[in-house]
């Protein structure tokens, strides 16, 4: 790009920056020297390929979505938490908010993630152990007791039963007297990544897509600020994918949901702003920064050039980041504080919109209060003390970072071609029921391609670790330690007994005829093709449980068995 074009871009950026709201903060170095809000080529210098880097707040958003960077607003501190019953988790949420957390993120226990009630025989021994147990709207009410849902953003990490869980959240808001139209937050909902990596599904892919499409339509019409679909690469990376695979599979999933919305006759600029993303921040510092920058650029280009988006916000890739759980070690667990800080810094320098930092003891148990506080303070130290929020994309223009960004983008595009090729094999006539990327994803799920690719990457890393080519402090190098055992959080089995008792009491006091009628109405909607959300909300208001709703749909749609792979 020649010098005149660069200067024109700088003037456009300056105009945007001048109009934007800025935080009241000290934008100087620790020594008191003022810093500019953004840096670029020196005036009069040309820069080959600068159009791919650009200025913050300008297409293709490599350097961020907003001209101000974090000078406008910092990332949201959104700590992921949940354990035991709703009352216990409610107390943890109040602690997080009182300590300066900016948003909540709900971790559900395994029965809830699988759409099963706490009294289901298959839930035995798992209730409240890896997250909070939620059986009905009454539990959701307790979970957010004294936390005004109209004033706090809430993220829920759940996919298979995401839609009925979200209906319970809406009913809890109603019972608080909050208009659901003002709710803000994100719902994971991303079912593709379950088949690819996490393996927590309820049905075949198509019924799940039916529910997701219904939710997209419902939120686009009535809950405009809420993002009903957070597309998750985190679990893909945690399963062993490389940075490029995480990026490509995640964005491909996002493209699949765009195609789903378009297949419903929705305007892309109506629903695309309601999509958000969830990425892993791993330990290769510069590779992770490059991954986030490439993600914004790819998403913007595809949304504009492939899917015809015209609204700027449809091209914005908004994303939450969580530091890499798989990077944490049980050996010398205090080293995990360092790992998490490095990963969090990479997320911030990559321009994350919100962030969760893992606790040092998460390889051993759910976080203790002390460990959760250290994780929270890690973000606050980055935000308040380091100066990283003073300048937008401070690494932009780095030869290394820009080369990594280009390389990861190119690797991702090769993977998109592979996915489209699989879709072509599934539909050689080119008549894809939903869209070409979606067809390729479904084919890759059916034949185990995604699982196999991730397994190969995970095996390669493990082999390098065992050979000593990759080093992990405290695991295969620097073993000596004076660290003693940690005191860890243990969830009492009394929690399960009490949750089952309370559930039985609620079932005894509700109107069973009303529950049965509402579940029947929900199935009628499933059969006649109408949007299922209103009927599901009625079932939730009648105190139908998560397990009852999911089992009714399992009976209607059947279950899914993953194809064997060797």
C-alpha cells in the first residue's frame, strides 16, 4: 500500500477515534510518558500489504473491532464458575461480582450437560461435581437470586440442552420482573463442536440444528442484545487440535450456522450480529495472538464476500477467551499461575472481548475460593498495572506477528477447502440442503474426519512431549519442588441427596396435568414445523424439568451414536 493510501486510512481512523467514547484513565507509561492510542507506519512510508493489517475499527478488523481498542472499554472479566447446587454457586457469583468481575459464566454439572435430571440413575455420583446442578426453572431462580439479570451479562456454557436451559433462564428473568428483551449475554449452543470434540450431544445433528434455528429466530425478534449462539473452539483445542485447526474448525462451524440462518430465510444482517465465538488461549504466546488477529480478518472477509453481509456488525468477530485448561499441570500447581498469566496476556494482546482465567488447582478439583480469587486478580493486574490496555493492537506491524497471522490464515483457508470438498462428495450435484460448508461439516462428523485429524495432532504433541522435544516444567523437566499438597474444594455427596430431595418435593407440588399438556404442545410444535421456543417456555413455566423436556425430545427424535474410529 502506498503512503497516500496509508495516510488516508490514518485520517479515517482518527475521525472514528475522535467521535468514540473513551475511558477516564491514565494512558501513560509507568514512567509517566504519554502513549498514542495506536501506532502504524511513519508518515510518508509505504508498507506492502498494509491493507491486510489496516487500522483498528476498520475492515478487515485485523487490529480490532473498535478504533479506540481498550481505551474505549476494557475486556469483560467473565469468570467461569459453578459447583454443587444453585445456592452454593449463587454465593460464588456474588463473591466474583463483589471482587470486580464484570460478568458471569455458568458451569453446569455433567447430568445437566447431558440433559438429565439429578434423580436420573445415570446421574448418580455426578451431581454438582463439575458444575452446578440445574433441574428446573426454580433452580435457575436460586442461581441468580439477588443478581439482577437485567444489569449483568451472563454466559452459559452448555450445548446439547442449551435451548431448554436458556428457556429456564428466561423464566428466571421473568420471575425477577426483568423484561427478557433487555437481557444480554451469550449461550454456547454450538452443537457442531460436540460431535467434533466434546461429545456431549442429545440427538442426531439435524434435530439439534432445528432447535438452534428456532432459537436464532426467536432471539433476533425479541431479545436483540442477547447472543444465542457462541461458537466454541475452546473444546476443539483442548481435545488436541493445533492453533490452525482450532481456528479453522471453529470458523467453519460459524459459517455453518450462518448458512443455517440463511436457509431459514433470515437476513444475514439480522442474525449475524448475534453470533459470538469462544477460543482457547494456549501457551505459544505469539501464535495465539496471531490466531486471534487472523480470526477477525477471516470472519470479516467471508461474511462480506461469501455471505453478502453489509452491516459492519455482521462482519465483527466478537470472542470470549479462556486460558488453556489442558496446559495446567497437577505437578507443581503454582506454576499454573504463571501459565495462566501468559495465556491471558496473549488473549488481551490479541484483542479478546471477554476473558476467563483458569485457577491454579483446576487439574485437581473445582477451584477453591482462594484459587478463584487469584485467577480473577490475574486479569485485574493485567488491566490495571501493565499498560496493555493503553494502545490498540500494540504488536501490529511486527514482522513476526504479521507473518504468523498470514500463515495461520493460509492454513485455515486450506482446511476450509477440505471441508468444502467433503461437502461436494456428500452432494455432488451441488444442492446442499443448508449450505456447502454445513454439508462438509456434517460429512466430516459422519465419517469421523474431524475426530481423526484432532487425534493425529494430539498424538504428535504427546510423542514430542515424551521424547523431550516439547518441555513442560515440573512434568518432564525441572522436577524438584518444595510445594506441598493443596487444599482443594470437595463437593459433598450430601449435595446430591439434597438436590434429589428438593426435586422430588417440587415435582410433588406442581400441576402434573399442566406439565403433560405443555410437553405435548412442545412435541406438536416439533412435528408441525413451528418455532418450538414459545411451547418450550410454557413447559418450563409449568416446572417441567430439564430431563423431562430432553427425554420427550429423545423419544421423538431418537439419539445419536458416534461412528467407530480406530
